[in-house]
C-alpha cells in the first residue's frame, strides 16, 4: 500500500535581503500608475522565475530617490526553483542598481513588515562651500559652519517614545488616523572631516519624518534653534515649528528640470501667439489663416504652462520641498 500527500504543493516562506540605489525609481511600493518601483520590478521578475504569481512584502517603504543597503522582504511560493538559484537568477536579470544579496527559508508565520523590530536611516550632510563632484548626489551641502555639539544635543532630544506629528508632512495616512506615536531608540550625529552623518533608528517612521528631523538638526547646527527647544516642538505637534524637509537630490533635480521645461514651453506658446497676433492685426486677410480664437487658445496655453512651471518651482523651494537655496540632499536606508 502506497500512501502520500496529494494536492497542491506546499508553499515555502522566504526572507530575502535586497540593496538598491533608488535614484531612478518612484520608491519601493508598487503603484497603479507606474511600473517604475522597486517592488513592482522585483515582483514581475520573481513571478516569471517562479512560473507563478509571487507577492512580496517589504519591511517598510522607501520614498522616491531613497537608497537601501539592507532591505528585508518576504514572499511565499511553491519552491519549484531551488532556493539557492533564486538570487543568481534575479541578479542576472535585474538592472544594475538593484541587487538581491541573500535568501533563506523562514517559518510560515514570518512577515517582513511585522517582524521588523527597528529600521535605520542615515542622512549625509557635506559642510563645505563647494559641492564634491564625487558625492554631490548623495550629500546635502551646507555652506555655513555647522555646530556638531549643538546637533548632537538636539539629536538626543528625539530619543524615546513621542508623538511625532511635528515631524510629519501633510498627506500622511498614518497621521490622518491619529497613528503618530513612534519610538526612536538611537539618534546620532557623527562628523568625519566635512561629512556629517545623521543616523536614526526607530520602530517606524511617519511620512518624511527623517527628512524633517534632519532639517531640524541642521537648523540646530546653524544656530537657528536650540537643542532645548526640541521637547516643546514635539509637544506642539506643529509641523510649522520644525525645520525644513530635506529632499532626496535625484527627485529635486528632476522636478527642477520639469518646471524649467514647463516655463520654456509656455514662453514658446506666448511667442507664437504674439507673432500670430501681430500678423492678424497688421496684415490684410491674415485673419482667415490665423483666426482670433486660435490666437487666444495658444496664448491661454502659454499662460497655463508658465503658471504650472512657476507653481512647481515654488513647491520645490517651499518648506516641504527643499532647503533654502536649493542645496542638494540625499538619504539612505541602511536596515
């Protein structure tokens, strides 16, 4: 008599470590309006390798332009491809700025998001009057001298369990549900020559929380606020009382180029409308070729493009979009 298990193959649960440069991508989480995300590209490729749909779960989410050195994720599938072949197969087809580093089997109940006990982010500031060509896309440059001791003292004030509403950008779903309490277990500032490294470890983060925290520490280093002001800032829950949101450089550069393109396109439309208008007014019979309605339509299009470009540029330079002077920034997730 032969006995055995008949039916669907058992799905195995795996944990994978990923690293990526987020410059070219719209963040980690897959989105309905674009396939240019880390999760989206990885799921598509992993499903192709496995020969079945595979859904992956990240330990968290990173924004557009944010990099990761050790990003944990988990997924289940039937195991038709041996575990030891998954990482080489992925790396053979992934773009060079995304790499699978390690994979291992984990218990059935393991979920990367819920198993994550701490997440660490690092933000780099170059304290120099001139950009470094080798780090300009990974460091935020501050020209004025920074006071390391003041930044360290301010950083220590963030450690603990607090309501971090003051460090949360508008549009946060967590804030909308009142879920704004987080625990920071470590927050440090280390200087190595001209390079300042801000490291933050917490059980979770709010929208733009680290970037606003970094901007607040930069303000302390510039003497714009005292370390002793941090507790009152957190108690207030007022985003306006915190420092600027330091943006990731790649996104800021792309947005600046886009706003400039909009303005140039708008000016082009207006120039064409002006040329047609002169002919309409000054030449006999041209009105049948360039009717007044067409000229008006082109002019309105030009005004719309210019307005759109100026609005983008204002947003980039505002408190939520950039630091004063448009200084370059970048940040990395490391665990």
